[in-house]
C-alpha cells in the first residue's frame, strides 16, 4: 500500500509496511509536530526519524543535500524526500509500538 503526498510541484510515494487492509488517513497527532524545512535541512546522517511519529515505522537519514534527505527505512525501502515534503516525518516517536503476545 502506498500513500502519495502531493505538493504544487512534486509528489512523494511512501510504501507503507502494513498489512494490505491498512488504512491511510490524515494524522491529527502530527499537527504542531510536523517537520519544517529548516529542521529538515539541519538533519545529520545517522539521525533516526519516524513516519507520522510511529515507533514501529522508522528509518535512518543516510544522505543529505541542499535539496533533500535520503531515508533508509527499517523495512528496507529507501526514499529521497525533499526538505519541503517532510511534513509526515518526525524526529520523535509520538506513537508507541505495542506487541501483543498470543499463546
């Protein structure tokens, strides 16, 4: 499943590491916690980031440039994201990852 973030000049497709029945909905939890362009430009290699603040969906910044960062996600996907398109990316996990054990 993919979600597409559209801006005036470009779009970003993000493959979600969820089951096929997952729903992609705008997250109200990210309001006020979204990454701004200046914060994105200040990211360094090795910084851990989270998709919509989800601790179960994180990655590492592997490259930076004047225009974008490259994120290697824990699910194996690699994405180059323009600084202006980092609204869905957060530096801090705001949603905990819960594992349920079933006998």
